[in-house]
C-alpha cells in the first residue's frame, strides 16, 4: 500500500505531522510502555551511502520498540557493487523485513524504490532531495521549544543542496510558519522547492544577510556550507564566513531564540553558542529516537 | 477545410499528418517521434507555411506511422495548437487537437544527472505538466525553457 511510504515531507499533512509528534511525545514520556510493542518485527536497513548517525538513530528506535534490524551492510560488500539495479535490490530485500529504511545518493531513488515494494519504505535521504524523518524530528524540537502558532523560522546556509532544508521548508509551510531564508546568492533554494512553497501558499522571503531578519526569529536553523560547492578555497572561505554565528551574533536576537542544526557542524556555529540558552541542537539530535520510534510504530501498525 | 489543405493532407496513403505545429518546431516533432531519417521513414515537412490561425505553421506528414498517446502528450508541450490527422487509404479517418496532459511519460529525459531515472533502472521518466514547464516526478527538477532539448527516444 503506497500510502504507507514516507518519501517526502511534501506529502505530510498537518494532521499527520501532529499525530507523529504527539505519539513521539507519549513515547518520550514513557518509553517502557512500548519496549515490547514490536517484538519479532524486522526493519531492513539499506544505506547506499554512509550515514552512521541516521542509521544508529533508526536502529536504536527499532530496538527500543522490541524489534530488530537486518542490515544490507556497506555497498562495497553487497551485490549492488556487482551492478544490481536498485529496483532489484529492494524487491529482494523486502522479503526479509517488515519495513525498509533507505538512504541513497540519487534524487528520486526512494520514490522509485517504493514503487517496487509492498512493505512500507522510509526515505532516510535521497541525494539532494528529501529527508522527511529529519524533518519530523526538527518539527518535534520546534514544537516543543516554540510551538507552531505565530512562528517565524530562519533557515540559513546551503539552501540549494541541503535536503534537510527542502524537507523542512515544505513541512513548515504545512504548519503555517513564516520562513526567512538566508543564503549566499549561489546557494538559494532550488526552483522546484520555491515553486512548491509558492503553490502551497508559503509565507516566505529570501535574504543574503542574517542581520536583516535575526531580531524577528523564534528559531534559527543553521546548515553547513560545504567547500565543494565553490570553485576555490578562497571563495569558499569568504562566503562561508558570512554565514557563521557565535554568541555575539546572537546578542541581536530575541532572548528565547532557539538555534538548531542537523549536525554534524564544523564551524558554522561557534562553540561559545553551546553555553547559551539558545542552543538546542544536541536535544534536537536526541529527539531523533522517540520521533523515529513513533513513526515506525505508526507504520508497523498500518495507521499512517 | 480549404482545397489546398485537403490536397496536402490526402497526399499520404497511410499514416499521420500533424498540422498547425508552432512555426519552427517541425524538427522537434520528428525528434519526439524518434525519426531522424535513418530508419527509412517517408516524411514530408512544410515549414513556416502561412496559416490563418497561427500566422506561420509547420506541417509534418509521416507515412505508415500512427502516434502513441505518450508522443501526442509531449507534442502538446511544444505545439499546443497542433491537430493530428490519422490517414488510412488516403482518407482522414480521425482528426483531433492535442490536449495538454497532466503528465508526460517516457519521451523526455530528466536533465538532473543525479536523478534515479537517468540511471540504469527499469523505470520510465515521468513529468508532471505545470502551467509553465514540466517537473520530474522523481527528483522534482523543473524544465521551463527549451523542453524540446530534453526529448529522448529509444
Ligand atoms: Zn528527475
């Protein structure tokens, strides 16, 4: 049943989002209550590119529900390396598991894979495309810290290639937040994403300078700008430097501004921010487990 | 229909006449049909022919070939005013305008080299038709300009 797949944050409704977050809050409050809930169930892990963190988070979530995982292992040791198509791989592996989690370097891979399987498939990142479970844990963190009403979120950094950003922007539109996008000119939102946000009636603006919007933000979501997006090291240093924050930057922000980051960070958030009340990125990462538990629970129960 | 047009249409015995093609798009129509001459197809083309409706139009006639729905769908994107005449035994047995579809399958190739449809997978390309342009159903890439450049057959 295709409606059980989690491919893109675009397809998450407001009610769907709230029900996952509510369930996650219940689970976080009383994890013992679900400790055996999915005993005997198996989650198939297909990570076609390395992602220790997301993979650990899904494993922990499945095991804390009493279930277990089966792992394809690294690509260089699998039949993928022998040239097997993705369509074939998922059709084989769906026979081993009750649900699948997949990360793949190509855009659209999760959508295509989902068309070949009957078990629910969760997209854990497809190239520069979507990463909906990261979005759900981001939303959980935002709802807990700031709520969804009268919410203004600033999203800064690499908005072009950052799949985390694309997923989040869709979902923030769905929950009615105002969005301020801050990035260098060359790393603005891609056309497809901007088109969707406009179609969905998003309240959004694009900027190149954080200062213009910082004072009005409830949440600042920072992402990494990678050196490989620039022709040379100098250009990268010059541009990336303008999108780094430290405790002093944040003195112009609201007292209760929440700073988030999908991690790992490099130097876009200075360590002195960690000590401030603003920092919420480690909590955000921890929230991945209850949110993924909630999502797996709902999917395995067939209640999506 | 004027006599002149009737003459033109009835020149082929069996096949398709694509009329009212946007002026200058005839070669792109052939590309959509996968015709480059190497297959020996009998084709005649009129380019920038005066037209009451369009000012200038192209006409493409292909002997022995009827169009598939996928081909007609993509055709509608580059020649929205086109009419398709199916000819059998010198008679136009069917005549219809192209309609803008909700989706086009197979004929376009996604320009995103990082898109799963550009790899060796058993999946056809699929594009949603937007008010302006088309969008890959898999990776969300939007093609707005020069859609004909993305035609890929076979
Ligand atoms: Zn594509």
